[in-house]
C-alpha cells in the first residue's frame, strides 16, 4: 500500500475545506438573494394595495423625499412629513383634488386654455390639468419656499416646464409687500397667511412663521388675455383677499373654483372681502360641489346661506363654482 505524504494530506484537506467554505458562502449568497427577492416581492405586493402604501408611508422616516407614481402616469416628489396632500397622492396614486377639476370641466363644457392655480402646493392640479390635455398653459402661485421647490421639481420631472409659469408669491389685495405665513408641521397644504395670533381650533397660534412675498393677481397678470383663463383657488381662508386683488379677473368673469371654509375665512378676516369682491359682478351661476347637479342663481345672499349651513368647524367646508353662462 502506497504511503501518502503528510503534505498531500494537508493539501487535500485544504482543498476540501475550501470547497466546503465556498459551498457555504454560495448557500449564504443564494439564501440572501432569495430572501431579498422575497422581500422585494413582498414590498411590491404591499405597495400594490392602499393599506400597504399607507402603512409604508406612515413608517417611512419623516422629512424625507418620496416619489408618488400615479395611475395617470404622473410622478410627484413629495415630503414624507406631509400627512395630507403628499400622503393622499402616494396612497391613492392619483393627483390630489383632480376629481374637482374634472367635475368643473364637465360642468363648464367649454374648455379654457389657461389655468390659474392659486395655492398650487406641489402642483397636483396644474400638472394634472396640463398632462391630461385639459389646458395648454398653467400659471401656478405658491408662497411656501419648500412647497415651491417641490412644485418646480415636479414640473421638470414630468417634462412640462415649457407649459408652466411658476410664481413664488402669496396673492392678496396688496401690491409688492410681505406677509407673515404660518406653517403647519404635518399638513403642508394648510400653511396660511397669518392675520391674527389668537388661539385657534388647530393651535395655529403656535406655528412657525416666515415672511413671504405678496402681490395682486391683477398686477401679475396685467398682460394676459383673461378670456381664456380658469381660476382654481385654495388659499386656506385667504380667498377674500385674493379676490379683492382680482378686479380685472372678476370683471372678465373668469370661471372660479374655490374652497369655501367659513372658519378659515373668518380667521383671516376675509369673509366680507370675499362677498364684497363678488357682490357687483356679472357672475350668474353658483354650484356647490357637494351637490354638483344643482345649479343656483348666484348671489351673495346664497353665499351667506351656505356659510351659515356649514358653520365654523375646522373641517366643515365645500368647494364652490362661480361662473357666467
């Protein structure tokens, strides 16, 4: 029987050990990749459900950027700390408030080429309107610097920058100045112009305050043909001041879709301004989008009636369409 040298034995043991180690690592890698595949498939499954997307959003680190992909083929960069517009866009996979715009278009029938998006936030109204071919051009007004940066980015990533004009300004009844602007730390669609600091229903008096530029819509749009315009407005109670600075727009009877929330209007001292701006206009139709099938003759008395009906709750509001037939 042939003797096997010690060196050969050691060499073979090393080869065997190496093969065992290699096999072990191969198994580990396969296990890791399999698990990663399973995890990725699980995440994909979760993100295909509303419940899953909402859970994912709520667990995601705060003050981070996320991409919301919508069924409309639109992408939005959102802030994970925004529990309203950002969250709903991510969870529902649709442009926030776009159903209101669709409803308004179906009611008006005749298309306008220019949409004025006042209180644009991250751009869900303007970008939806342009990308779906409802309008040819959008002028967006957004005072908050952070929201405005996301608005700019969202217009760019959807390759619509040649159809947008973006203005980082708060619209009001004053030309060329600055306003105090209070920021919500959880609802980035609820930043507001601060008129008073008294205690509010949502602890508004304790919010961080910044300064933002202001101007009137008449000043900023003095060179535009307003006959082709449609106004979509949501300014958290500052609508009265916006309309007070929009005499030319009202004279041209530009169709208006506006949020109407008595609590916020009263807190901003804007209710009477809202009524006064529209009192002597030629608008003759009002629709309350809670009951879009009903058409009313426009009047300030009817606005006051809706105000009383809604009351002054923090979450009691409607959206009004005001236009001329």
